[in-house]
C-alpha cells in the first residue's frame, strides 16, 4: 500500500480515536412532562432520574495493520531495494531510514524509492577519524575531521538530510567491532549539537548508559533545548528508573527502541514477547518520546520480519493513543516527515553535490 495512503488512513484512525475518547454521550433522553388534570390542583412534576452516563470505551487499534516508521534502518546497498519495498508493504512499514552502512547510501535509497526512505547525514567518516586520531579528532584539532563536519553541514544547509547520525559516542559495552569512547559533550559533539539546533533535525547517538557519559549528555542537551537528541537503543543498559528521570528533566530527549528486544539485558520485552510492566508504565507516562527501530546490521528479510513482528506485539500492549504515537506519530513529528513528493529528485540533486 502506498505510504501516503497508509499515513492518511492512520491519521484518520488517530482522529477517530480522539473523537471516541471525547464522545460517549449520556444516552439519556428527556422524558415528556404529562400535563396535570384540570380538576387537580397544580403540583410539582416528578421527573425520572436519568441513567448514569456510560463510560467511554477506547476504540481498539488493529496493530496488525497500523503503519510503522522504522527510525533506525541502516541503508545497505547490498539490499535488493525492490524486494525490500515489497517486504515493507507486506509488513506495513510505511517508511524507514537513519544512517547508512556506507557513506550516502541513505540518499541512494531515497533516490530509488522516493517517499519510502529518509536519510540522515552520515557520520561514518567522522567515526573512522575518531578511531584513527583519538582526541585530536573529537577535540576538533584534526583538519580532516573539521572538513567532514563542514561537509555534513553543507548537506544540511542544502536540505539533503532529515537528521544526523548515528554518532558513536560510547560503545565499549555494546559494540565489539567499532569500540570507541569519547566525551558526549566534547567539542565535536558540541558542534554536531549546534547543527541539530540550527537546522531543526534530530541527532541520533549510540551511547552506553555509563554514569560519566550520561552526565556529559545531560550537560550537552541542556545547553541548547532547540537540539533534538535521539538516544539510539534507549541507552545501552539504561534502566526505566534512570530513563524516567532523564525524560522528566530533559524535554528534548527521545528514546529509540532498536536492540531492546527480549534477548538483551534490561529489555522492555520479556521472553514471551510481552512488554514488561515497568516499560509499559514508562511509555504510557511519556508517549511522545519513543520511536521504533530495527537496526538490522546486514540485509536479512527474515530478521527484519521478526523484528517488525516483535514491535507489533509491543504496540498491542499499549493503549491505542500511545500505540499510534510510538508506531509512526512521534517519528513523523520529530523528523518533520510531511509531504515527500519529489524526494527522489531531491536525492539525485544532493548526490550530484558530491557530499
């Protein structure tokens, strides 16, 4: 089904939910007053007590057809894009995107499919420089790193990207092959954060929830509330109690749920595929702050299907209003995914810029 139709149907469904929640009239009809007999003296007419108003019942959401925006999809050029689009149609994934497994792969996906994908400004070259040059890179003492940041900004200024990242800040516990630890409020991150605020795009960050890194993150995101921080994987090992405090204190913090399935520690989902009570409570308390993602590291239709099915199970455990927001509403709002008409042609233009 075309994405615009999917999104229009879902927006209509969300409106219907709101109307259902706000309606639920009493069902009471005024009883006609019988006139007193002319021979009887006038007396007060006793009216029947109206029945109690029925309690409105939320309209259920069919999570098997609810559109999903995959906010953590790595474009990999080894995907068969036509087969991937058919898979997305089959699974009800309306849109997908984020960083690319290779530089500018995200733009190439947009070029091929138009409205079905969105691209983030890639930071893979910056990550390679952080690994190679260490502190010189993240302190912005490296000319090569400065050139990469300037290239990234040119792409944002040209309107080529819907976000930045995924930036690897602290991966010592969560990434075997690409381990790095740099301050979350380093000069490099301050520069990227200023771009998030200036261009109104989210900054996606992979950062293990170590106390030092969390404190650095808090200093950075509180320095400019116009920036939008999307914490990939909801912070590796971050507990609901920590996340509740952070969400309460930082209105520009958002949590993306990829790699938070039942096989990982502190997972929101138990081994039976049900949302754990403490995570359900957190998501219902902050329904506007969660996004779904798959983060499939290499093309695999089987893995992608399994992950989308898992998140549909999570949506089933949420209230209808929250399910709509988590499935696609929050991503659509944060990424400003309005009309995507002409997105393919725009991607071609951006690729021609040599970013």
